[in-house]
């Protein structure tokens, strides 16, 4: 079983912050204290090639001298290390120019709420359980002459935010994530299961789904690119929404006029079938109920039946708009802005089979990869299908096809969502975040080129 020391508790994090502020000798100061214990097994070519166990504690400190501040970071929490960090942050602050717009430190009294995201069973998840899951997919692939690769990770972490003005918030979280790719001579299949409670990770479903997708996508056929109806499985949709939420619902981009939805609050921007929220309090996408400025994180309705309702802000952005922060600040200063990171797409009423049955000529897409932004102001993305793509004819799966590249405005694509699945999955995106997403059907999705695989 896991021999690691536990992550920092609330009392331990508070003690570190109190010592830091005493060492700051009356100067205004702010601290973010993070700790994590993780164990993972990485495998490829039908063998485990890396077992990794790590415990990391990090303290990020800011010391303020009037309208200036300096920063320092450390991975040790003894008094000598903390004192050295205080001196380094003070020295850095003296070299800075004054910032007249610098917000004051968060004070005490904020109601941060509680989020149920930590499960002791996950923090102590036995190595034998990871090994059993990995062994199962490797043996299933080897029995068919295929190769399996993937990762099983379990992790427990904590984040504390504190200021010398009296703010303190603490959050604990755990997760387990098992993903597998099965490769044949001419196909691949992929599956993933993520849960905050490791007991909910269905290793058998991951194994069987990855294997079935690899088998069913063998001998793929050529397909001419063009506009077709697509059914995007949850991970494919999440991959696109990562970019959409970062660009379109980013408060800094709205303030600077760099969002494609700037000055469009209240407009119908997407299909009426789409309702999208950001909710760190939901049981499926729980997260830190405060941000890196000490603001309570608010639930946001980003899109309500296609109508643009809200975007994310931090304290600076909110002040510029004449409101209060929605609690979505990243560590400051940063150039990214504030954006949603606990995204939920409301369920529809169609099963995957019903979504497919409504397509005369189209594609079923498991995943996208190599996705990136071509034009942020039209939300045009480009990327490739991956790990299983099938032709749909007359409401049924016809045959696997070779991977295709898409180049598509998400403003247009999400306005053409014609149906939403009723089953939702917590899934990841390549550039981070967790998404509670269903499968969706989109009309006239544009593919621009084909591949040989």
C-alpha cells in the first residue's frame, strides 16, 4: 500500500502560514500552500515501464511594500527556509515599480463553502489495485496480438490560501484516473475513467472499451473530407470546449475586446440545445471553492439554452466591469486572465444509439488531438480525429475510416448542435481541466483533409 506521508492538513497549512506572517515582521503578506501525494503506473508495449511515487509541498509567498510586491517560492517549510523566502520576496518588492491599481489583500470573514472532493480511500489506494487494472488491459491486448499503453494515477492534494489581513481557506481533493490505448497494426482504441473516489474507477470498462474500439476500427477506409454531420463522444467535445471556455468566457479577453463574444451578453450565440455551466460545487466536477486572490468561487451559467449569460472574472477584471470577482483568478500576476475550469454541459434526452440513428451520412468521433487555435476571434480550431472514427450511414455504424483533419469555427459548430446525449461522463482535456460532458450531434462539421492512417 501507499507508504507516503499524508498531504498537509488544514491545521498544518495554517501553522505554516502563521509562521510566515510572523517572519514577515508586520509587513503585508500573502501565501499559497500546496501539497500533493501521487502514485502512478505508466505502461506501454504491454509492460509497465514506470512506477512513480512523489510527495511535493510548495509555498508561494508575496510580500507587499505599499503598492509594490515581490514573490518567492520554496519547497521546504522550516523556519530557515521560510525566512529566506521572506527576505527574497522583500528584496524583489523593492525593485518593482508601484502599481496604483493593485487590489488590497483579501481579509477575513469570507464564506468559502465546502466541497466534497476528498476521499481517504483514494489517498491510500493500494498499489495492488493499480497493478490489477494495468495487468487486465495488458493481458487482454496481448491475447489478441495487440499492444496496450496508458496510465493509472491516484493522487491526494491540498491547497491553502492565507493573508496577513486574516483570510484563510483550505481545500482537499483526491482523484484516480485510469486511461488505456490499445494499438493494432492499423487501428487504435482508447478509453478513460476518472473519479475523485477511486472505488468508482471501472477498470474493466476501460479495458473492454479500449479493446473494442481497437478491434472495430481495424482496416479503416478512405473518406473524402468535407462537411458532414458528426457525433462527438464526450472526450472529443471536451477537447473543443477547453479552447472555447478559455477564449470565449475569459474576463480579461472580454475587457480587452479579444473574446469572440465581447459585448454579446444576452445574445443567442449557440444552439438552444446547449446549456453550459461552471460549477466547482457539483458532485461530478468538484474543485477549489476559492481562487488565488482569496475570492469565493461562484457558480456560473455560461450559456443558457444557447444564450450567453456570464463569463469569469478576477478582482481586477471585475473592478473594470463595475462588479465583484466571480472567484476565477489564477495566481497573480498572469497574462491568461480568468476562465472557467469546472465545466458542465447539461444533459439532453437522447441515447448514443438515438444520436446515431438520426444521422443519414456522417461520422462518430472518439477523440480529437493536436487541436489548436487558428483564429480566436471566430473561435476557429483545427485538429485531428484519433483512436476510433466511424462512418455512419442511414442511422447505423457502417465502417471505420482513416483519421481526418478538421478546421472549424466553434461559433458555427456549437450553433449547429442538433441533439445532446442524456449520458454524461467526467473527462479530461489535453490542456487541462475536467469536463462533465455528453455526446453531441453537430450538423455540417467541416473536415479539410484526410490521412493515410
